């Protein structure tokens, strides 16, 4: 009986896997784009992606010296005693 019960979850997971793969394949299209974009629009889109990805990293790298010089707040000894 135990071997019969073990087979059910495996069968259910196989069915769910087939459904997920089937749904994923339905989103793939092989048609050409409806509207072609020009080189100016392509340049604008790529530059926005670059700025969006690189600006936060640049900000952090620019401010590393400030982060290193910042003093850490002193440890509060009263809070350590209140826990015990």
C-alpha cells in the first residue's frame, strides 16, 4: 500500500510540470515585430538601461571614502545589561 501512495505525488508533479511547460511555450512568438524602432529610440532605451543599472553602483563607489571615515556609534552598555 505504501508503494501505491508514493506513486501519486510523482504522477501529480509530472502533470504539473507538463502544464507549466505547455504554458511557457505558448508565450513564444516567431513573428516579426509589429513596429520597428529606429536607431535613436534604440540608443535612448539602451542608455536608460545603462544609467539605471550603473548609477547606484557609481554612487556607492563615489562615497566609499565617506563610508570608511564615518565613526561607529558607541555601544550602549545599559542595553546589554538589561537583556541579561
